[in-house]
């Protein structure tokens, strides 16, 4: 299928998904004018309606944890029996002649498999589905998420993920990929892909330094680099933990990212969040994306918190006992540098456009035919 036929197929594929009529185009652009775009999906948690297809034999010693995971299997199966497939088809309609890649922000699959071969088959099925539904002839780039590395034995499935994905990413990008941390270039811009769950600080630092001098440095990482305003996951950010025992390391990483004026593209939190921060002599802009469409309410872009004053306040309102001196200090450390901030539970698909020095993301909640929100990153 050539590009022209694919665009025709993509537009036709969304017919009937909404009553809005014709799709609103993302942007009008001329081929060869130097602009390019990337269609992005956040976390997807691909799964099957039949939990035995990928989760047969899954068992943990911690039965409470296992039962919680099984509830996620049911959630994912329902999503992928309807809403999530429509979301993917909507994302396909964002592809145009200047689209160079499709990105996915980790947690490609639910994980929770019993063995390495099942895990590889699961990854292959998911990746092939997205290639077919969204853009068969474009490179598809994904980053390791915590669910992608989860199973009866995390070490076994992590090895399986690494073996499968380094080979597949090498094929997708046309260059040798040897690690779950890697770098690729698109003209004057550099994309650094980072393993968030098992961060190799030395390797990540080396790749970021290699990116120095690029027009734009994009960091693709599953989890955020800023603490997240949520009672369960406020500590779960790059090099973060509940006790902030890696504070020195995370500050060094933050300073390195700021020195590159990095644009961070991430997922993990199942939210659409935008954070533009100045500090350490530079700038870090973070766009968090989610394609986990749990219920219809997420098909509407509704802001839960905005502005620096509201950053890091939701978790303390929900659970006042978390307002410890250390936790308050953590968010206070970042708050003065925030120029723009917004948080929404909306899920959908995203289109990043690079136009010279300008970078922006258009967000389409659910399978909406109309753009829900534009975020200016540069």
C-alpha cells in the first residue's frame, strides 16, 4: 500500500466513528517546506478480551497484587474491544505527507505474562496491530514502560523485551539499536529514548551529551521527569522514589536536561499534562500523553489543575497526611520554575509538529474529529 492509498484508507476508516462529519485537519502544510510531524499515542496497555490469550499461567506469590492486575486485564479487554481501537483509527487520520514517525510512550502492552515466548508474541501482536491501524509505512518507535517489563519473573520478560525490541527498533529505524536506551536523528533534531523503569544513568548521560548541539533535543521516556501530582504516583518519576534517596542523581539529570533545553515526551500517569519549567540555567518542557481510554468522560478535555500555584496540590487535598515536610519541599523545589502547567484526565491521540524553531502538539480527546487542545512547546 503506497502513501496516497493509505491516506485515503485512513480517512475512510474513521467514517462512522463520530457524527461530526468530515475530520478537522491538523495543519495545512506544503510538502518539502521543512515542517514535519509525528503522530503519538500515550500508554496503550494493549490486551485481548480473552485474558488467557496472553496471561495464561500468570501467577504471583502476592495474590492481592495479582488480583489487582487481573482487574486491569478486564479493563483493557473492554477498552480494546471498542474504544481503544477507535482511538487508534482516529490517530491514523492524523498521518499526512509530512508525518515521519509514529511514537508510543511505553506500556505498549499490559505485560503480566508467564514466559518469554508469550511476552515476545504479545509485543509482536501489539506492534503489528498499531502498524496496521495507524501507519503501515512509517517507522513506529516505542519506549520501555514498566508494564512492558512485567511478568511472573520480571528478569525473564525484561530480557525477552530487550531481545525483541532492539531487533524490531533496528528494523523500524534502519539503524542498529543495541539497548533500550538509544538515539536517532531526524534532520537537525535528535531523539533520545530512555528506559525509565531500569535507568542506566551512565548510558543515558552519554546519549544526552551526544545530542548536544541539535536544534531540538527530544527525550522519549515512559515516566515523567517531574514529580506527579497524584496520591499513588507522586514519587514515580525519573530517578525518583518515596524517600528521594536519589536526589543528587535526579538533580544532575535535571541540570543536564535543562542545559539541552530538552523537550520531554512521556506517558505513565494516564493523564494529559503539560509542564514548562525554567531552571538550572536552561529549560525543560514536558508533555505527558495517555491513550488509556477507560470511560467516555475521558473523551472531553477538562482541566483539573493549572498554573504553578496549583502544581502539587491535588495529592495533599486528597490525602492531607501526605503533606509531610519532605513531600511539600519536593514540589516547592520545582514550583518557582514553572511558567505553564495544566493537568487533565483526558485520553486520546496527539500530533507533534516541528516547524523550524517552533514545536507544538495538537491533542484529540477520545476519537474526537476536532482538536481538543493545542500545546505550544517551543
